[in-house]
C-alpha cells in the first residue's frame, strides 16, 4: 500500500496522476513559474507542440501564433513546451520567454523547459504513447487533443501548424 501511495505522489509531483485518463489530468510548470494545469482547458481542444529556440524549425512559432490567433475565440488552446532534449533550447525560461515575445510576438501559454522524450519525459508525453501516439523525436512535433481530452491527431516536425492537414483536424475538433 505504501508503495502505491508513494508512486501516486511521485506521479503527481511530475505533472500527472498515477492513473491519468485524459490530457486534462496533467499539469506542467509554466514558463513564468506558475502551474499550467491542462484541467483549466477541460472540454477544449489543445494543440501542444514541443519547441526549441535554436532549431531549424523555430520559424514554426509564427504558424503556432497564427493558429492561436485564428482559433482561440472558438475554443482552441495552443501550448508551447520548450525542451532541450535535442540540445537546441536556450538556457532559461526567461530567455525562452523573451526570445518568443521579441521574435514572434507569442502570447499563447508556454510551459517551463520540459523533458519530452526518453525516460525523463514529462508524464504527459508518456501518456501520449499510451494513447497510441509517439514521443517527439525532434522539435516542433504537434499533438492535437480533442475536447474529450484524448489524442485526436499528431503531426510530424515537418508538418507546419498552418498546414491544411492540421487545420482540418483542428476544425473537426472545434465542430460547427
């Protein structure tokens, strides 16, 4: 019993519950230090993308902001998850935040620098695998969470946020 309790406490400390059922069961540390609980967006679709400031795909921040601007009034949430797992992120959350604001005028929610792949991956990304998806193998992989809190679609790094395939999937999650 103590082992189960300890496992549940450890899982919650790293952003999820021991038996997470939906994406809304996870919390990330926010880029400004405040928790970013996905439960705050329950019932809304979420486009979550692992990001990096020094990547050849960093220009995709522009597309993420465009999607956020276009669909936030219809309920879509865009979340950036900076990660240095592929050795292309700046050294601190403050540097990432400033970089994104100055270069891309980003105002969608962002997490603190977070592990997204491997054994140290945030529990959300391990949950993605359990949902039938895959962990990121590079920066700017997009995951679309449906309003039911389950993985609706995932897109490769090379698929830009404004690609017709991504937009069609977003439109499906938003409904009429």
